[in-house]
């Protein structure tokens, strides 16, 4: 069984800082809950490889899958203006 609290950080899958930050937050939440990737992937209905891609900020993942992962980890996704005064 894999240790969900391991500290090793994988290489980001893209240069998109927003996706990388989102993936890191999802991965940390999963680890905080003590869930291994394989179990979360099965629960959500995605492959472990897809979950890995999401957690490393990879591009090309369908939004429905990202949202399903977020919801399984008790997150809501919302859009927040970068400049609320604009």
C-alpha cells in the first residue's frame, strides 16, 4: 500500500501556474484525508493516471473530471475575479 503522507513532490506537468496550484491543493487535501490516489480515482471514476495528471497540473483533462475530484474532496470550485474592482 502506498503512503498518502509521503513528502516527495513530483515534477509539474505543465507551466500553467493556476493548474499546478490547483493540483497541489487537491493532492494535499487527498493526503490530509489519508486517501491514496488509487482509491480516490476509483471513487471518482477516473484512472489513477488521470488523477496523477490533475494533481501535477497537467493540461488536457476534462473539467468534469477535475470537478468530480474536487467534490470528492469536499471542495467547491468557483470563479473569483482577479481584479474585483474592474
